[in-house]
C-alpha cells in the first residue's frame, strides 16, 4: 500500500543511548517532516526537508539530527536520548505544487528511561 | 508555541447528532487543514481550505474559514460511532504545518 512507513513502532531507550528512527515514503513526494506528539500539546515540528538535499529546523530541533538520504527516506537521530524525548514521533510527507494535505506514518512510540 | 487552538477540548455526543469544533490561530496563513487521529494511530487528512475560501464541504464534513477573525470551524453532520477520534486543525504557512492541541470527540451509540 502506498504511504509513509515508519520503523520501529515501539522503542525503549536508556538515558544517553542513541538511535535512529526511519521513515520512507513511496508517493514520490518532495517534502518530508518529523513531528513529535506529547499529551495535550498537539504535534510539534522537529525538522523538515523541503526537497532532497535540504533540511531545516522546525520548532523543537534541540537534541535531534536528520538525514534526507534520498527522495524516499528521511531519518531522525537521537544522539544522546533524554527522558524529555519520550514521545510519539510521526513522519509525514507532502507533494509540492499544491496546496496538499500531509500523509502521515503510523508513528514510533519512544520511551526513554 | 502552537498556532492553532481548538475548542472545545472534548466533546461527547450521540450518534446522529452534529459535532462542531472551532479553531483559532494567530498569524496569517496560506491554508488551514483538518486532520483526524484515531487512538494510537497516525493522522489522516480530512479537508483543506485555502485562505481565499470561506466554506468547503466534503461528504459529511463542512469547514468554514474567517480570516478576519482568524478562526475556522469543522462540522460533522449525522455523526457515527466511527467518528470517535481526536480532531486537529493545522495552519499552513509557507509549507510548514502547525497543529493545535486537538478536540477529542466521543460518539456514543
């Protein structure tokens, strides 16, 4: 099925560990996004990539890095996880030339202990 | 900071009733979008309204936009149990979406 695929779906990390969240889309979208969702706060933008080869900071980029590996894939890395990064992470993509809505992945639930 | 804020935070209705939720935002926008999120799932795009539009319909959904008041409303008519979900408004400013905290809607049979 066409869409946005995120891996893993669940992850538990210890404080200080690192990990990479993977995201891939098969809709030939140019723009990709990483959001985090915390209870009662909606979604907040971490990083985005308007097109292959470009990345920009969003609202809450501290503690994260991203890589736009190619047009399909956009990864989010936590170099040294902290309990404040416990959240649900969503990747999304969007076609350009719109306006269009975003297509979201099913999320990664991350717990940092 | 959040651009959009939904009201009410929670809404409980019976099947067949209409559900209305509102969204207010702070800065100028290109368009405003509404999304639905079922528990534990990703967000699903419902409808987009451009800044130069005032009303838009899609099936049982009706969205209005008042740019002078910086507000929007989403109406779901003849609600069903399957409409139970959280609903988020999101403002699009130059390609970046900012979300509100959402309205949790429960539809009871």
